[in-house]
């Protein structure tokens, strides 16, 4: 059985959205990145995850992870894109003062 899942990853700049997307897609071994490279617009990662259910049936899920830029110039498109997603992951960093970014 195969299913498709679209995940929309958003949040303020420099919060680790790309690190999370790379980790989910098995493109990184950890969430610790060394260099910061801001995403321009959106980066779409397509990958599959194989899951075993308790009843012995295996499921293959085709995942589309949309790694969205935290740049305010791109935030206006978030609502339109998020409406077609099965899940939205909002990423923030609690140790940074991002109140205005979080409100947006």
C-alpha cells in the first residue's frame, strides 16, 4: 500500500527548517548543521518512508517536504501553499527573540 504525504515546513529565518527537512529525507545524519545557507523561496524534497504496522502490513509513504524560506519576502505565499499540505511544521528557536517573526 502506498500513500502520499505533503509536509510544509515554515518558521522565522535561522531556526533549522532546512536541517529538519534534510534529516527527514535522510540527507543528513543529525540536525546539527555547520554552515548557514538561507533558502531562497522553497526547496521541495521528495522521498519515501517504509513503515511497518502492528498488524504486519507494510506501508510505503511518498513524502513531499516543502522547506520554505523564512525570509519575510516569501511569507505571503505560505497560506496558499499550506492549504494543500497534510501537515504544517512550524519551526522556531526559543532562545532567540523572534516575537514579531512568530506573530507574522
